[in-house]
């Protein structure tokens, strides 16, 4: 049997650079350091960089000879920053990623296989360096959006790095990401803000209201306490999907209002019951080793092959817990090693077989 070689392995001295040292950028820096990386960083505010160095979040400001760059700026700045970084470097093994909550416009604007869009689903009510935590991404979902330009090798390396910081990596098409995030994140943030603003208005003549705010109200409005400066870029970049989702939500609320006014107890009860059941069925974060299956997918050494496989898994809502690429010596093809939920493995095998991929176990 021909031995396999893992390509694009990282050198023993792993160096990363973070652009933007807010909550997420600083937490990425701390998480990478914990995973054995030397991390440098920069920020538009010089004082932030000084504090980051003083507190050990980054070692210094220089970004020389790094293998990984994470752009943690507001979404509206990602394209400019990424293009500048990619233009300065001729390193074919450089990986550049970002953490913005909107992906379609960014992916469409960057025509370089070294860039892979990303979005960690983690955060905190705290802001900046004060809220930075090395364990912020432990068990959190981290979305990657490979495109037809993304090679399996580069994706596998980034996937492995993110797994090292504790994240569960999910691959989704960039435009599908934006459509789904409108419901999963963007609209909830707007709704939480609207609910908090309405409560604040009512509390002006009746301040006792805020003393009556119990667990349910606090849970629903928690995300409204996040940094408001980062949200306008995301919301306007994804405005069409958000508007569509808001329209559907408003229609549902209007239906509930009508049901209450007309005394339709059945509709209200069914709405509460189905919501409770759906909430209980939200997937958990953890999975045990005995619940994992390992698939071997023959793959051509062409950009786009990896994106087809990860997108197929995403469409089936099957998480790829780990991924690795191995090559036969001297051949332009290889094997993609996937780790997935054992209970969903047959579905993925069937889908990939229908797409003419050869899959083994």
C-alpha cells in the first residue's frame, strides 16, 4: 500500500496575526496561544495594542512571517484588509480568514484561494480586551465558507486549527450562511433590542417595570447588551435576508395577536407547544467518541471538490467534527478523511455517492 502524506503541515513554530483586537480578536489570540501559537496583533487604536501586549494577549504588533491571519475587524472593513494582506504576501501556504457575521459579499469580493471566510458563533456581553477569554470558543460552532477556489488541503489545515481551539467547525455556502444567519442571529439581535427599547420606554413613567424583569425577560434581551458598534455593518450587508425574515416573524406575531383578541386558545396553545418541542430539540454541543464514524472520500486535487462535499454535509445538517487530507505519493488525487456523527453517516455516504464521490469506511 502506498503511504499517505499530509500536505501543508504547519511548521513547528506556529505564528498567527490578528487584525482587530476587540472581544473576538483578542479571544482568538488567547485561544491560539493556548494551542501553542505565537500570536501578534494590530488595531486601529494604538492604546488597544499596547494594552494587549501588556496583558499578554499578543506578543507584539509585528506580523512578519506568519502562517495564519485572522481578520477581526467590522464586516465592512474585511475585504479591504484581506486584499491588502494577500497582496503583500507571496506565500502560497498563507491562510487568511475572518470572523464577520456576514459572508456572501466578502467571499464574492475576494478572488484568492488563500482566503476562507469564517464566523465563530460565540460572544459575550463584555467588550474588548476586558471580555477576552481563551475558552470562548470551547464547544462553540465556527462556520467556514469554502468556495470553488478553496483547496481541500488549505481547508483541512484551517479546520484543524479551529478544532485545536475547541470549536465545532461547520462548512456552509457563503450565501446560504447569510440567509440562515438572518434567522439564527441577526433578527434575534434586532428583536432583543426592540424589546429592550420598548421596556425602557414603558419604564420611564413606571420604573418598577425593570425591577419586575425576571429570568425570561433577561434571557431574551441578554444579547442586546452586546457591542452596538459591530452590528450596523453586518445588518446592512445582509439587509435583504433580514427583511424577509422579519416579514415572516411579524406575520407570525400578528397571527398570535389576532388569536388572543378572538379568544382562539387552540392556536395559542399549539404555538407554545410546538415552540417548546422545537426548543428541546436544539442540538447539543458535545458528542462522544463512540458516536463518531470515520469516512474516507476519494477526492481530486482540484479547487471546488472540498466545497461540494462540505456543502452536501451542511445541506443535510450533518456536522463534520474533524477533517484531514491525505495524498498518494506522486498522484494528483487523495483521500479526504471525515469524522461525522455515526447515526448520520449513512445519509452522507448516500448523498456523496449520488454526487459520484467514492466513499469508504
